[in-house]
């Protein structure tokens, strides 16, 4: 991988970010003892504290606190060190905690990467449609151009057009970040490792980001997380999340794994104390050995529901043209067709709207995405929910 050595963080990170003196949090210095340095409320959280006048009638206040060990009246660890240690255990190939960044969901990680690397009005990112929509949204917010190199969609393969990606990246010096989604959203397809390595070894001097929100649903015989390559490729950055396999979308915790220098710049640019104590505590509990084992059992159940019930039953329905994509995630991409057998946005959208508005069943319409004409994306639910999906679709499609 000699070409990967051409990556130099200082060549792509904006000069003002390199010069940035980060805000220094009180907890950067000390976190134990009598803490009177951050203007916190030492009486504790209002909903856990009872303040009454003492029985002696001295006018003194008696404080009774029911505060638990979360210490919610204190600011959280700004770097989430305990959570990072447990992520290292989950992803043992990651070199150290210095290679891990925690954000408020993956969306904050996306936004910060664009802000620290791309010059507004000058630089660009590359995306490979169909893909996650926030890459484009964040670029637009930050006045950064978007260059599109579509995936190969023929036959529902949704793989990289590797030669086009490399040619475009090397031919446009404005491109500073290449966003790859694997397994993809909405494609559910794991990008082939040979292709990803070719991009990393192409001589591209920017950052290659692999978004792995759904990686835990990937079967071991098809591939594994690209986080294991971070130590080999300085220009690789991998994103993961607690929202999908761990079932913790509500705590908004995204994980970035990359070179220590890029992680350092992200830490400097992020807001202080951005990830809450509650989120960190829940994440730490979810990353315990017992909880990780439970996560893996749930993932196995979801995969079984996907492969042995939802996909086979969808294929039996009228007006279903097929299931496309790799099915490497916790959803399936189902293509609907008209009476002539042609992919039909009309059929898909009418079904989508009827189910959402009148049947109490909400899936996602993806027919407007490149290569996804006539498609609905259906999340794999519980066995009961999946049966409702099949029964409802069967009834409605039989009426067409």
C-alpha cells in the first residue's frame, strides 16, 4: 500500500483549524475532589434534591439528595474515555483510544469532518449515489461542492465504479473527502474490499471515509469492518454508530475511527462536553461483555427474520419485481413494478402513502434515488411487525 503513504493530514486540514487553540474544559484538568472550578451546581440536580429548613429552627437549610452515581450536576468527560476503552475491546484491531472520536450521532462526525477539511466556496466532496443523504446536506450547509460518481447499479449490484472514482478524485484537486457507505444506505450492500483498497492506494491525498452504520449486520463470510485497516492507511476514516445494532438511536452517539492526528483536530473543533453524561453512561453499559453478547443475538434474530421470512414473503407478493442490493443491513430494498413488469415509482409511492396515511404502517420511499426506481426500503422489525408488513402489502397490492 505504498500510495497510501502520500496522505498527510496537514495538507488537507484547513490552516485555521491547524492553528486553532481549542476551548479548554474544566474537566481537561481535574475531575476528582471538591470541584468548584466549572460553576456547576454543587447542590445537585433539581429533580433529585430536597431542600428543607432544619428542625432546630435555626434558619439553616438541610439538603437531602437522592442523586445517583451519575453525578448529573457535573459536566461529563469531554472525551468519553471509558466508552472509548470499551470500543477498543469491541474493535480490537483499532490501535488506541487516540484513534477514536465520539460525536452526537454520526451526523456530527460528518459535519465536523467537512468543517475541518473543506474550505467553503473552494473545496468539494465526492459521493457515490445512491447513498446517505446527509453527506450532500452537510456539504451544502458548509458551501462545499458535491461531485457525484454513481455506483454501478446494473442488476442491483450497487458496487463502486472504481476506475471512475479514482479518475475523478485524481483529476479534481478540489475534492478533499470521498464518502463511501458500506453497507450502503439505501442499498444494504457491503463494498468489496479490493475496490476500497484500490481507492486507498490510488494516490488520492484526501480523506476516504467509510460509513459503517450497519456493519454489525454483515455476515462474517461476506466481509468485516474496515476499522481494522485504519492502522495501515492514514487516509482512511471509519464511522460507526450506537443507533442500529445496539438499538440506541435515542442517545445520539456516533463513533469515528481514524488516524490520531485527524481525531485530534476533530476534538479541537467540537463543542465542549458535546456528548452527555446520560449518553456516555448508557453507551458504556451497552458495551459491556453481557450487552455486546445480547446485541449479537438480536442481530442474528434480525438477520434470520430478514432472510427466512421477510425477503421470501415479499418476493411472493404481486407487483414485486425483486429484492435488490446486498441485504447486508437491517433493512431490505424492495422494487415494485407495474402491470407490464416495469419498475414503477407510481406503484411504490401509492403503496407507501396508503400504508402511512391509512394503515398505520410506515416504510421509506426511495424511488427518487439513483438506481432505485420503484423501491421502498423496509426496516426489518419484530416477527409480529414483519407479518403486518406482509399482510398489509398483500392485501393492498392484490387490489391493484
